[in-house]
C-alpha cells in the first residue's frame, strides 16, 4: 500500500495560499482528508485549470481532476469541478454489505464457568486432626511389656488363689490337729505349707497365660488403631474424590463451552474469509467498471476536444477563404479604378454603392 507523501494539513495550507479553498467542494475536501495525495492532485489540476489560456488546456486539467475523483472517491465534480455527483458502483452490492462480525453467544457462560474453576477453594479435609491422632496411635505406640502386678486379671487370680491357699492351709492344720489330739506337729505344719505352696504355684503358672492374653489384647488394640486410621483415610479419600470429581465436572463444563465457542468462531472466520473473497471479486469488478467509465469519459472528452479543434480549423479555413475572396475583390476594384477609371467595384466594397 502506497504511503501518503502529503498530509491533510499540507493540502489545506496550499489550498488556502492559492485562494482555492473556498471554491473546493466538500467532496474534494473529504477525499483529501482521507487521501491527501489524491487531494493534492485535484488541487494541482485546479491550479492548472486556473492558469490555462486555451480551452484545450482547461479541458485537460478538468479531465485529470475528474479521473482522480472517480478513481479514489467514486464521484464526479461536474463541469466546474465544484459539484458532487456520486458515481454508481458496479456491481451495486459492492460496499453495501457489512462485514460479518463475531460476538460469542457463550461469553457470559464461559466467564461464569471460568470463575467457578478459578475461585474453587483448595480441598480442606474434615478428617485431618483425626487422622493425625490415629496415625500417632499407630506409629507412636509403646512396645509391648507385661507387669503382672498391674494386671487387674492377675490381681483377681491372686486374691482367688490366696483365699484357696489359706483355706487349704487351714484345712491341712485342722486335719492334722484332729489326728494328734489338737497338738500341732511338724507333719501338720509341713502339710499346711504344702497346701499353701500349691496354690502359690498355680498362681505363678497363670502368669504366662495372663501375659499371652495381655499381648493378644495389645495386638488387638494395635489392629483396631490401624483399622481406625484406615477408615479415616478411606473417608478422607472419598471426600477428596468427590472434590476432584466436582472439579472435573467444572473443567468439563468449561471445555464444552470453549469447544462450542470455538466452533462458532471457526464458522465466523469461514464467513469472513468468504466475505473478503466475494468483496475482493466485487472490488475488482467495480474497478474494472470504474476504469471502463473513466476511459469512456476520456474518449468522449477527446472526441469533444477533437470536434472543437475541427470546428476551429473549419472556422479558420472559412475565415481565411473569406479573407482571400475579399482581397481578390479589392485587388480587382483597385485595378479597375486605377487603370480603367471604374470606381463602382471599389465603392461597393467600401459600402458606398
């Protein structure tokens, strides 16, 4: 695209300095504002017209200005160049149709969906503290140890076996006293001690069993702690999966809207491309027709110029012929007067006959 060598300010300054501003038509001024080069060309033709000394030179300058008006503005300045006559565009549809524009039908929905995605809060677990506590129960559990003295079950067995031992000792002493007439003997004492030792031994034999039971309870508690932790993590994972699913739904909704919008935009681009193709074709037709009209106008103007020139030539030839005939008549009249003394021809030429 050619760049403008002039500005509209250059055009206004020169038109004012040359005194042509007031006589310039609004159409010429508007064209100059849009295309300063074209405006300066019209102005120069107007100057050439004002300086022309012959009809031919004026016609040539006027024709040049008209070509600029028609080519760049699609109008005529009329005979004087100060009028405005819009040239019909060909085809008539050129420039009449507006270019297709694009306005998304999904803009509001996309904005709302995007806001939903961007403003969704990060996942916040409602089980965080419970999971931490349960995890501490599993990972920070004390190693297994068994103290019989602190085992309530052992204490219960100890009371039971002491009672049984004391009863057995008493029974053994009583039975021995009956045999000896109520007099304690070494046999009775030995028998009583053996009865008490039996239950003490029974209580000691119970400790491994009680330790095993305590270990079993320890393992059960550890398993329960692990199961509690697993249950809490399963609940938390389920909530997190719901969060991820909801986020996925939001993205799916946004992507669907974007896909629909993209489809509409692609159709718009195809329509715009077709519009530009049609417009370029119409523009070429318009230019062809414009150039054709301009050429026809030039041919007509040349024809008029030729006819004027021919008329001038013919008029000049007729004038020359008339002048020659007059001069011949005058020569004959002078000869007749001078040599023949006949003044009638001379009087007639002088209008005195």
